[in-house]
C-alpha cells in the first residue's frame, strides 16, 4: 500500500504515539483509510503495536521513521529531490514574466529610438539641417504619473490608511499581479474534516447533526435536511453509528474517536467552517500599480512601434536589432495584450468567486447561530448524546501487550505487576 503523507505528518504532530482515532481527527481522514495507512507505515518503519486491556490498539513509531523510509525507498528520495528541484524551477518561472516584461520594454524603447533617430537623420540630410531643431521630435506619453504611489495629496492620505506590506520582490510581484497567489482554500476539504473530527472529539465522541451542520455544504432543505442525509458522509468517514432516542430524535456517536493515546486538551475551534476570500494579489498597492503601469507602457510602446514598422522598409534598411524586433513583433504585442487582459479578467472572476464564497459562509454561519440559540427540542437532543459520550485514554499502565518488547519479557513483567498489586492489598489488609 502507498504510504499516505498526510498520515505521516499527523503521526509527527501527535508525538509518534497514536491511535486510529487520533490520526483520523488530526488528518481529517476516514477511519478505514487511517487504519490501513497506519498499518502500512508501522510495517515499513518498524513501528510497534501496543494493545490495551480494553482491546484498543496504540501505534508507536520511531521518531526517525522518515529517515528509515528514505533509506528504504528510492522513490521517496526521488520525490524529495523533485520537490526541491520543482521549487527552484517554479521560482524561475515566476520571475520570468517580470524579466520578459523588462526585456520587452527595453527592446521596444531602443527600437523606437533607433528608428526615430534614423528618420530624423534622413530628414536633416535632405533639408540641409534647416529643420534639425524640431522636425524629429517624438512625444512619448509619460504613463507613470498615474501609477506613481505619490501622484496626489489625496492619494497619499489614502495610502497611509491602506498601507499594505509585501514580502515580494519586483519580479515576484509581477507574477502575482498576473496570476495571483494560488487558491486560498486549497486545503478546505482537509480543514473541513479536521474541524468536524475535532467537534466530535470535543463532545467526547457523541454529537447531534446540528453541531456538524456549520461545517458542511449543500445541506439543502426539505427531505434531505429533515432526515439528516448530510450526516451520511460523516458516518462513513469516521465509522459512526446513529442512535434514536425514545422521542424519535437521532444522535450520532463515533467509538474510534473516543479512544486517544494521550490526554489532549479540548480544541478551540471556529463556530463554523469559514472559507477565505480570494485576493487579487499579495503584492503591495505600489507594486500592483507599478506592474500595471509597466504593462500599459509596454502595450502603448508596442502600438507605436507597430505603426513605425508598418510598411517594413525601415526594418529592411536598418537591419540589426530593428529587424530582429520586427521578427518577434507579434510576440511582443501578444504579450502586451495578455499582460493587461489576464489581470482584468481575473479581477472579475475573483469578484464572482468571492460572492459565491460569501454565500456559503453566510449559510454556515446561519446554521451556527441556530445551534447557539437552541430551542428546548434541540437542547433535549444534545442532552441525549451524553448517554453515549465517553473518553478513553490508553496509557502505559493499560497495556497488556506491546510489540516493541519480547512476549516472554512482557509476561514476566505482567506477573511481577500482579504479584506487587496483591502484596500491596495484603499489606493494606493487615494494617487495618
């Protein structure tokens, strides 16, 4: 079986001694998957099984189990190498857009200067220099005035109010302006199941549907909501069991999540699963304006250059850099258009996406408020869960077997413990 990186990370976070319920809660996995992954990991890393007198199992792993796996599997070493290589490669890809923008502006600007200089020189020669003072004047609009963060007193005041820090350099900011910074909810499903498992754990393994609803989506109305069909995936993932009270109310309890390897504090959780809104860019406002300004400068420069190269005769006469730029002109123009079009389209897409996220957050919050203002029926339902709530912590004193020591040694130690316990009881009896 392929080792699950999520389970490996959960084992490390939990201190290398875990139960299936611990890992299912920490990683947000279903119980069956967590159990199988723990068995595979224990088998491949020399982990140990500890069996409590209640029949529950604790997995004990060596703290260097990742080193054991790296030495054992070439595939894991290749994956780690590729992760490092991809990190470098992706960084080069990110900065390449800013580099290409700078190169594009430089090529366009230098080509325009060469062409204008050549045209003015030809005019001077034809006119005997009579129009040398002004015939070749070329006005290139200064587009940076608007994108200068300090172009007006009002804007300076507003900027002081909205000052945004950024750890991005110029080239990283260009990429962020173009493509953003990734999905802020990439781990939403993992977080959803972690929080649901934590809610169950906080309530000692027994909950009502209304306590889970603020962390779920697509609950709907009518039949599905009335009969709590939305709880089926939760029951499947964490091996839960429904119970019905004498009043016909349904509660759910999860035996595996009631067992822990170590005593843990009650987790502090948000009252509902909140999705993060998409940001246009992590770059500062000044970096965004600079990127937009350079994009406009590049686009306008490409249009001006295109008008100068329209008939193709100038490039043929001058050759060299101008001829090269004419050969890649459509690439420069396409990049200029894309540099402005992509962020604009992304801006409207983010607004639409955020409106959907806001709706989902609002629905979950309304279900959390319903729980916070529970009526008598719901309070009675929650009270019924207390009959099934339990918490079991397996310490070393509860163990009847551990695979980390020889079975004969364990039997001898167990017998010694029993004898010592009888001796203490006899001493107490004789003292009385």
